[in-house]
C-alpha cells in the first residue's frame, strides 16, 4: 500500500488523496453504516498507525520537516472526514460514539501526560525532535478543540459531564490528558460563548 512506501512524498500524497476522497461530494451518497465502517475501519486505524510509527522514528534532523508534514496529514485524516460528515454520522448514534472514543484514545496517546508548554519555534528555527513533538501536540490539540466547538454548536456536547453520554465520555477523556487538562475550562467557556452568539444571531435574523 502506498501509505507504507519507503518514500515520504509517496506517503504524503497517499494520505492527501485518501482524505480528499472522504471529503468528496459523492460521499453524501454513501450510507451511514458504510461511512462509519470506512472511518472507523480504515481512516482512523491508518492514521493511528502512521502517527505511532512517525513519533517512534529517529530520523536525521533534516527529515523532521517532512515528518511534520506527514503527521499533519495524518491528523487531518482523523478529523476532517469526521467533521465533514458529522451530521450524517450523528444519525447512527452508537456507531458515532464508538468512532469518537477511538479518536479520543488516539489523542490521549498523542498529547500525553505533560501539560502544554511553550516552545519558541520560529520559521527560521531548525526543526528538532523536541520541536516536532511540540508542534504535533499543538496541532492535535487545535483540531480536537475545533471538533469540540462544532459538536457544542450542534448540541451534541454540553459543558456538563453528566448531561449525556457524549459529554461524559469527552470530558472524562480530555480531563485525563495532561496536555489538555489546563485548557478544559477555557474550551468550555469558549464553546458556551460561541453557542450563545449563534443563538442570538439566529433570533435576530428570525
């Protein structure tokens, strides 16, 4: 499979094509169970495997930039199809919770137990392994936050852990991630503010 080619450029292209295929407009014609099967059985396991392998590798410093590109493509493969088809996936509640739990598990491993820390990385900075790990965590955290904001807006999540199963599962998982734990209150507050603004705009337009 191209995703396991020895050439990074081939793997990057394969990840990009797979993501684009899942975002294609013809995807709306795929049944809900089939879509769940594709995301949970193909895209998530592939992305998880590549992320794990890339973070374990000890390439030369000169390869870190390309490794970062591939990691970004893997994280995009995790989140973009999910958010793109979110309304369809929500129609199959049980399957969607399973997908979300799988994704949260990957993010738990990726982000780790250490709280977020500042790392001074500028465009002129030579990429190091430390920089690679920090940028990957920042990117993963940003994608996770965006997904939470979208699900808040759709009423799937609330700021109360006990409101529904999705909220309980989500906040329990995020609370166990050292990198995200300091950000939980901020994320909840931002989501509530965004939801209130959206509701006000809807009422005004009505």
